[in-house]
């Protein structure tokens, strides 16, 4: 073998050492609800967007009143003049109370103040629901997947995709749950599928969000062999039996 030839690391499997615990997880997956007109009561997607937020069940959701919509965020847009002020809470208060009531009924501890809804002219690329219908898109489904499988207190297990440098095509991380279940998080960083050898993962259950599932719930697959095809730009969680 010619040692000078470049190694093909495309399909290199993750290396997992189940024994050492790198640390205990304390990261809570959540989202921001950013003020914009599509979240006002009476909009076409108001009810559906908040219904999806309720179903998600995220904690520590942040509410953000911000400046592209000044009348939703700033009560006084003009400096006082002639002993008069321009204070106007007519849009801020109803909007804030509406958001607060939704978050309070969800049992969320902190209404921090991105992004549940974005749309053309208002950062559409970060929206978590379709701005015309309020139906979830893949970004919300990925958050849903993370919330369902990972939580503070999980053990983060030593995982790498190559040494001394990780493979650039995908990311892998293994977690141990308090109930003993072992889970592998896989994230594809390229457009085409990647075939991975996964020793000891035969019989595992895979939940996948990708370009095909889109805004639908994660697709569930059962691994019959010790390999897995990770779709392009997919996020997958594999749970060992």
C-alpha cells in the first residue's frame, strides 16, 4: 500500500468509547418567539403556530420584541415635545399579554423574549413554520427530535469521527440516558447520502429528519444490519435496544 496516497475518509464510522463520560449534558434545546405581524391574534397562522409551539413542549422559550417592528417593541417612538409624549402601548400590550398567556399555560418558566415565524423581508430562512400556513417545517422537526431524545443530565460519551481530525462530512455524538438507553446523534453536512458502518447497532431504531420528511414527523427505521445510510443534510437519532 502506498502510504503517501490520501486516505478515503468518506465512510469512516464514528469511534465510540462507551466507558468514559466526557461530561453530563446541561444543554436544553429550545427556541425563540420573535415579535412580528404573523403572530398577532387574528392572523391566518396565529392559532396553528401556537398549537405547534404547545405540541413541541419546549422549556425556557424566549420572547423577543425587537426593532424591525417598532410599534411592537418601543412604546415611545418620538421624544417628548411641547409637554406631550408619544407613549403608545396599543400594539405592545395586547401582543405581549397574548404571548405571555400562551407561554404561561405551557408551564414555561421564562419568557425571554429565534425564530418561530419568519417570512420574506423578515428572515424567512430561520422560520420554523410555513409562514403561509403555520405548518411545521424541518427546522421545527429537528428541534422536536432533539427535545424528545436529549435532556440535561444525560451522559455525554466519548465519540469522534476521525483522528487527529474529524471527518468533515458528518458529526456524531453518543449519549447515555438515566434509564440506561444509549443514543447516537448523527448530522449530515453534505447533500448526498453517506453509508456508515456502525458496529453493534444492528436492531437499533433510527428516527430521521431529512429533505424527504420535510415538515412531517421524523421517519422511523429499524436497522437490520450494522450499517446505516445517513441521507444528505439529515439529522438522525439512533437508539440501541
